[in-house]
């Protein structure tokens, strides 16, 4: 996994909507995409709330990616929760790949 982590830190732009759940967001604190998505599922929908629940600070490497991740996953999760997601994907901007 170490080689994969090193490779991902060199990538300038990650397509978070298509990234695997084990994609690192903050390697130093072992925070992965799945942790950010889980925090959204737990009801945290702002960057500040996610950072707080995951004990991240503005100085931690990778936190600048959190708003990008939230922009993708919050609308999709909220649509899914409300029942407005028909899983048909037509017009969806959630990048789930479905």
C-alpha cells in the first residue's frame, strides 16, 4: 500500500467521484475517502464539521480536498436519503459511475 500512497501524493487532481474508498485524503492522519464519506453519512456536511469530527486542522496536508469531496458526495447522499435518487443516473452529477 505504501507505493500506492506515494503515487497518489504525486497526482495533482483526483476524480473523487471515481476514486476507490481507500484513496488517501490525509496520509499523515490515515484519513481516507471512505472516512469522509462516512462522516457525510453520519450527518456532517460542511468542511469544518468533517474536519472537526476527523480531528483535522487547516494545516493538515490534504484538507483542501475535503470541499471537493463534499461537493460530489453530499448531493448524492442527500438525494439517496430523500428518495429522489432513482438510481437511473440520468442527469446525475454525483459521478457514482452507475
